[in-house]
């Protein structure tokens, strides 16, 4: 999620570069490095205590999730070569 810069779903009237596709086309553009060092970090915590139970279930599910990550991008050679890690 942190690596996507632009996301587009085209369902009709798309250009010839996509051919004759039935349904739709999904375009995703990833981020890239810049001349300055940029980065982001995240931590997502989910616990069963905060979740609601299903109306037909006797107990709550044991749904625990801990996700963390980040991305960083910057220059290797100014105005020429960049890096981006996610």
C-alpha cells in the first residue's frame, strides 16, 4: 500500500495498448526515489477485544494481527539514479 503512487481501474473506452480485453484493466504505478531522502513507517495492531462477534456465533473469533513495515527512497547519484525500497 505504501509503494503505490497511482491506481486506476478502466472498465470501458480504453486505448488500443491494452488490446481487446473483456471486463476491465487495472493500472498501478509504483512510487520512485527523489533527490531528497523520504520515508514512512507504519504499525497496525488488531486485537479480538476491539472486534464484534458474529450475530450467530457464541464467542468472538481469536483475531490478533500485528503488521509493521515502511518504505524509503532517495538519491544514489543526484538527478540520475534513485532507489526505493518497500
